């Protein structure tokens, strides 16, 4: 049942891990490289706060609406080939965004295309991690992909402004991330070819396929994870979009705001590696989830009530909390599924629900900023969203039904 989800049998383990890390590294640079340049882009193009928020909304919305499409694509061509297609779209989108001469249409079009690629690759990676790493090391696999994802994002935030000065403007800075996507695509090619051969050799079983690729709409655990990820993603992508502009409005330079963003994303690098590794060692994940949620909520409250008192610390707390929350969510998409294929369909459903709703966050918070004339209300709303996130995670008991365990009843 699980062979079509394994793109890596007989492939050297170091190559598999390298390919996974490179693909993961391309899943956040699109979004992390923009906020330090946001005020410059906004002034150059005459965009409103809500319009700037849409640039973060687009890829998040893609990750929601296209998650089921990624699942269908993996069914037809194999997950390895599908991920390769996703990386290709990321590359094309980054190029379009950067070579359009700093025009509005290319900025939005490139963001949309790259967002589609992120949706395909990001949806399928948890299933591939489950197929590559043994069950007792799935948290380590998730941590490695998180480390790559957030590490690249931290670098993208830190160097966005210096690259803009060195490469002739913000468009050149955004284009600078295309070579990383090209490298990931090249390294992924051997895995994609093996995945295609395995998919072609797998015997057809229409009845089984109908069951094993169906999104788990009837599974309570799937809905609980979707709710948890909705609140987490709303906070994360809104923070990603508006933390740097918040401090620029307090008189910080764009370069310093970019360094603040690198602290925000760098903290995710550490917590994103540690949290899922701890998940391998605990029976009940709710304690880890609650601690990470509170950590991020404290940071958001700090930016709300005392933004200048502990700015670097607030960024560190938000990043550490949100990084751990997201990494733990990815780990649970693996834990609460029976097979790699089940993990893929659980991820597709959870991402469809959570990212579609959370995609409204950056633009909505931008509209709040425009209406209120500042960022205080924006951060108050984000801090309060930690409360329903805590309520959602309360149902993620160790004994919660895993996706795949209901297969017999669904098939019947």
C-alpha cells in the first residue's frame, strides 16, 4: 500500500536527506525575504497596507486551496515527481517576481506562481518524511525539514536589505533566491525519477485508491489538527508580514527591522528542530503544544503592550513559540496517520482548511492597521488568538483516532 509514497528506496540516505533539506529551504524564502523591504516596496508601488498583506496572503491561500490538488497529483505521478513539479513552480515564480523591473504585476504574478509550488511541495513533504524515517525518528525528520525551512527564512530576512543595496533594488533582492530553488530541483531529480518508476510499476487497484486518497473529512482528529493549525498559521503569517513594518513605524531603519526579522525566524530554526525531536520522546503532545502556544502569545502580548521595552526579546519569543507550534503540527500530521499515504491526505485536508482561512490573516491585519492608523490593535488581536488555539489542542489526546484506522469502515 505504501510503495508509491516511497521515492527513495535504494537511493543513498545522505542524498535523500540533502534533497529534503534543500526542498524545505525553499518553502519560506518567498515570504521571509519581503517584509524587511515592505515599506520600500509600498512606497515605490503606492500600495496600501491591505495590498501589501495580500503578498503574504497569496502563497498561504495557495497552500490551502491547492493542498488537495497536490494529493491528486501525487496519486497520478508519484509524490517524488509531484514535489519536483512544485520546486519548478517555485523557481519560475521567483524569477518572474524578480525580473519584472519592479512592477506590480510581476510582483503579484510571481508570488502566485511560487505560492502554488510551495503548496504542492509543502503538502507532500510530511508523507515523504514518514516514508523515509522510521516511526520513532519521524520527529527528527520533521525537525530537519523545519531547520532548513526556518534557517533559510532567517537568512532571507537578514540579508534582504543588504542584497537590495548590492543588486540595484528590491527586485534584485527578491530574485536572489532563485538559484537556491534551481539547486533544490537539480538534487531532487534522481528521487523524482525513482518515484516515477515506482509509480509506473505499482499495480493498479481502483478500489484501494479511492479509499487511500480520500480526504479524511469524517475523522475528528483531522478536524482538530485543522483547527489548531488555522489559529497557529493566522498568527504566524500575520507576524511574518507585520513585525518588521511595526518597528519601522517606531523609527527603526529597514536594515534593523530586517535583523529583527532574522531573530524571529532564527528562533524558529532552533525551536523547529528541538520541538519535534522532543515529540518523539513524549506520550502526550498537549504539554508541548500548550507551552509553545503560550510562548508565542507572550511575545505577541509584549509587542501589543510594550513594543519598545523588549523588542528583540518579543521577536525571539514569538519566533520560538510559533516555530515550535508549526513544527509540532507537522509532526502530528505524521503521528496521527497510519501510512505515508494517510499522512499525505491528512496533510491535504488540514492544509486546505487551515491555510485557506489563515490566508485572510495578513491582509485582514493590514486592513486593521489601515483603519486604526497603527499596529496596536493588530497585535492585540493576534495575542488573543492564542486562546482558541489552546482550546483546540486540548482534544489532541494520545488515544485520538489516527487517519487510516477508519479505512475499513470507509471502504465498507
